[in-house]
């Protein structure tokens, strides 16, 4: 057994430094000219992703860096959530780097069946000169003609004649990928990367192919391999950060993108992904900062403008959000997604601008369900219930799966005494996931009107339960905010008391237990800290910080088996959690499990090649392990 320095096992503090991107570049282009082209249209995150993701984890408690939160949505999020917006995705073209001889760009996949007819002059040359290069020239011609399946066949023949050529293997795989055959492309691309480890291109193409095949874990490995060759590769950074956001691994996105090198500016997609990551961590001020920077760099970006405006609304900064919408619409006046988001924001804020925009959209889109619903809301607010009934009925007919429109229709029907129909729509709203207490109150009144007293009492009890839960969460949020303030001021004992008060009101919030544990750590209450951490992971086993801290405490008590279990749970919950990988590696090394320890520390270095602790631990393992 070897002695592992204590520093390697120290529990992670919140707010570790982010990865730097100042590693030297090593891409080998082989004197082949590079063209950046758009191979395919890639659908990214839905427009107004915050409505679908952040509102699912609304910031009731103050944001804690690197923590995940699951708490009830606020009224703003409920009102802003909109299936039509989430479904109304504008595909973004993501530039993919494709390289070909003589500067030929592979501009898009060809799915049509084609006949591979070689031009007479090239056929004649092939008869007299049946070389690998000649087959590659023919492949190049097919690629230029966008006959990628034919190009793949020609590059396969070239590769067969020159089996050690990384370039031919690469173009073979690239052609297959461009022909819409990504699964077949994997083998030649992997061979190409093995033959020339310094070439970034096979890794980029493999990453795109694997993402297309929904093999995200393998795709991430290729994006990281590409970044090991060129730390500033926008294509790799764009796609890796997108994959991490899709997996809600927000901390890893921050590490990846928050500290770019002095020579690199974030791309539009990187700014969007980093903003989403900060918002996912409930660090809304940082999200606003990053998205503003991104919008300054690319003022025409609608996704960035929409997300920025949404976060400002979540911060109750409507006066700042509205100009963002207006500037975006000045550049893209016909964009329906942004116009709907803006109308929702205006409606929620009771702005005088809402009716005019609503009427304009209704005239342009008379059969769009969301436009009808928002106009119905405004009509109901103005007391025009017959108009609201007509508009909302049409909206629900077009889209029966929206809980808010179902509730509005049910409420409006009840005003006209159409109680049985009202009951049906209110129940449908609840079945679709409407968690607002008021929908149960409205249903209770309808049931009483129908003479169904027992079901009505059940609905009133549910109304009271949800209202009490809301009140308790509000009280807990207030106490938690005070506790956060005490923590910032260095008063750990006061923070402990306030977090305990918060938990008395909201006893099932894992983040509060984690915060309590960190405060208990500062007053050296190890037993209390351990108990709070265990309760946190009972409520949310996917809270990696709590798992890592429990592993650290277990190892300090000499229980390496339990420590390993917690460290593995941490990296399972967050595969890019560098500190947990280092702690796992140190734990395994302390048990002389050299191969496993080496694998773990190598994983840490794949994520952060410049990490000093990981490098030292790797050297220690190499020195202490027996020769294999």
C-alpha cells in the first residue's frame, strides 16, 4: 500500500477554477486546404430552453455553485411554459469542418440512389495508372458532384491499395458519413485516427457521426480527443458543450467554456450553452453576463436573445427583458417563436403593449393555438368572456394537450353555467400536469355546482395542501436566503440554525441538506455533516457534490470501500467531475489497485489535462506501481 498525499483526497470546495484553453495546438493538416462547410442541419436545444429546463428547477433557493436543485415552479414559469414554443424549434446550422483534396468541400449528405459513372477521361487514366492516388482522384470527383456513396467506394479502393494511409481512411469514413451512413463510417475513421494521432479531422467527424447515432458518451470522447489536439477547436467545443447541456451536466459546461484563452472568443453556440449551464446551476447573474457578451458578439442571434430575455424575466427585470425582445424582433420581425415569447412576457406583466401585439399575431396566424390562447387570456382579463370562450375553444381544438388552455376553457365554461363541460376540461388540465392550487379550487366549485359534494371536498383538501406547500416553500426560501447571507459573512453557526429552520418548513429539499452539511463542516460537526449529506443523497442520489463529500469523510475514517462507492456515484452522476475522479483514483491507488487507479486518473486528465493534482497523482501511481 502506498501513502496518498492528503491534498489529493480533500473534498471539493464550491467554485473551483475552470479549465483553461491555452494548450498548444498540434493539428496536422498534411498541406490539405481546409474549408468550413455546413454538412447538415443540426437541431440544438429548443428555443426558450429555460422555459422547459430552468422552470423545472426554479430558483426558490439562492444559487449554490455547482449544485443541482429540484424545487417547485414559480407562477412566472408556469405562465411562461409553452409547448408550442418548445416545439417551435428553429434548426441552427452548425458548421462542420470537412477537408478534401484540392479544397473540395463536402456540403451535405446525399440520400438518393446514384449511379457511379466515372468520367471517360478519369476512367482512361485509371486503366493506365491503377494506383491509390488515382482512385482517390475519382473519389474526389464524386465528392465534388455530391455522390458521396460513390466517393466512399473509390476511397475504399484507394485505402485497400494503401492500407497505411491515414488520409484515404479518413476520406473513406467522411464520404460514408456524408452519404448518411454514419455507422459504416466509424471503422475507417477510427483507423485513420490511429494511423495519425495528430490529425484532428477524424475525431471531429467521429464525434458528429456518433452524436447522430445517439452514442453520446463515445461522441464526447471524440470531442475531447479533438480538444487535446487543438484546445480552441470551435467545432469540438460547440458540440461537446451541447452534449453536456443535453445531459444537464452544467458544471462541466462551465469548466469547459467559462475561461477561454486570450486568443479565442466564444462562438455563438458556446455562449448559448454556457448561459444555459449557468442558468441550470441557478447562477442567473452569470448567465445574464455570458448571454449579454454573446449577444454583443452576435447581435443577430435569436436563441441567445430569447434565453437572455427569459432569464431577465425570471429575475423580475421586465424593463430589461422587453428591449432585448424588441431588438431581436427588429432584426427578425417575422420570427413567430420570439413574438410568442414576447407576447407571453407582456401578458404576464399586464403591459399595455400586449393587446396590440396579440391582435397583430391573431390576424397573421388565425389558426395557431398559442396565439388563440394568449388572445383568450387577454379577453378574459378584460371581462370579454364570450370572446375568450370562442378563442380558447379553438385553441384547445387545435392543441388539446396544453394544461393552461384546458384550465382557461374550463374556468370560462363555468362562468356560463356549462358545468359538466367545465369539469371535463379542468380535470383534463390536472391530468396534463397542472400543479397550480387554483385549478383544484375551480374544480371544487364546479363539482359543488353539480352536487358532487364528496369529490368537491377532496379537491378543496388538495387545494389547501398545495397552498400550504407553497407557503412552506416560500418560508423555507426566505430562511435559506438568510442562511446563504450568513455563510457569505462567515457566520457558520448562524447559517446552521437558519438552514435547520428552512428544513423545518421544507424537509424534502436535498440542496438544503447539502448546504447545511457544508455549514456544519465549518463548525467541525462531522456527525451532523455526515447525517445531512446522507439525507441529501437519500432524496437525490444524483447530487454529485454530496456523494463526493461523503466519500471524502468515509476515507478519512478509513473506510475505503464506502469511499469508493460514493466517489463512483459522484462520477456516475457527473461524468466530468474531475475532483471525484481524482479522489477515486487516489482511493484505488491506496489499495494498490493500480490499473483501476490509472484508468481513473487518466479520465481526470482527459477532462482537464492541466490539472496539477491529477498530474502529480499520475506520476505517483507510475512510480509506486509494479512493472506490468
